[in-house]
C-alpha cells in the first residue's frame, strides 16, 4: 500500500522486548523509517534473563539503547511500567512529534490514547495476535509478520509467519473497502486511490495491503471483481492518477 513518507517527523521508538520477537529487527527499523526519523531508540526488558539473549546480538547493529528493568515481583510486568514512564517523560520534553510503540501487549492501549490526546502521531508495531484495543488506539498499526524477508537462514524458527487470508472470502474487508469508496465517491461514483488508502487506515489502523499478500493497495483492489479501476494520465511522463469505483 502507498505510504506517506514524512522524513522530518521525529519519532521516539520504544520496544517491549518481552512481547515481540527479535527476528528481523532490522526490517522493523526500516519500516519505521518510512514514517519519520527515530530520535529516541530504546528497548526495555530484564537483560539478566537468558530468554532475552537473542536481542543482544542485534541491538548494536541498529543503535538501540537497552534499558534494564528488573522483575522485582512475580506476575508484575515492570517492563511495561518503565516504558510508560519513559514515554511520558519524552512527551514532556517536546523533542518528538510522534511515537512508535513496538509491542503485542494490550497494556499499552491507554498509553497510545494518551499520547494521541497530546497531539502525538502514534505508530504501533506488533504480532498479529495483538488485541484490537491496542491496534485501534494507534494512528497506524503494522504487523511485524509482513516485514520478514524470505531468508529462512536468518529467521528464527520461533518467529511468527504472516497469516494468509483469502481476500475474496473476507466479507469484512470487502465491506470496509466498498464503504470507504462510497464515503469518498464523486457524483459519478469514483474515488481517488490515495484518499481511499488514507481513509482505510483511519477506519482500521491495522489495515495494510501486505496483510493480504499484496505489495500495494492497487493490486489488492484489482483482485476483487466488485471494483472498477480507472488509471487516468496526468500528462506528466508515465504518472497516472488512479480512481476506483464500486460496480
């Protein structure tokens, strides 16, 4: 799907090491770079725990600062608390324009809401098992499964795989797209593809054509028989404006 690159958007990237896999961390950081420039890059966890050992090899490569948080009490997630406190401290510095919260934990739902209330752009990133409450609280949520490169030797055996979906048998997806086209349509029923992509993300922050096996929104739209596509020349080289319509 077409993404809007905002190179001067300053982002605080905060990673919950307890609730996301370390496989393809580089891919995660490359994805975040599409939305802005990471100003803060911190990852939280109890680094005395052998379970987090896999992270250590990739942190230096990506210049991410590990924040030690001991698990003082069994059953209490000290990592969450430390990450939330840091997020609020960073917010009040006024040195960022947005946050990227990397976690699959719904405990960060209220944090995402609070940051947006303060005028921050909030990008979420986590596994497909992430509760909808957290994904909906973000401006945009990216599933990390779609970021994995096809290099089996570099992917952890325990890393999750993207859940393949048959778009033609997904009524919710069809309703989301067709309804959004109606919302944007002109008198002849046509909607501009760029505006459609933005509206889909506003309605469903976790929407991404890559979730359905398509690199961009246009091929996903074309996979349905229920939509018409009109690619109109702009008169500038090979640039075309794409419009879509419900049949």
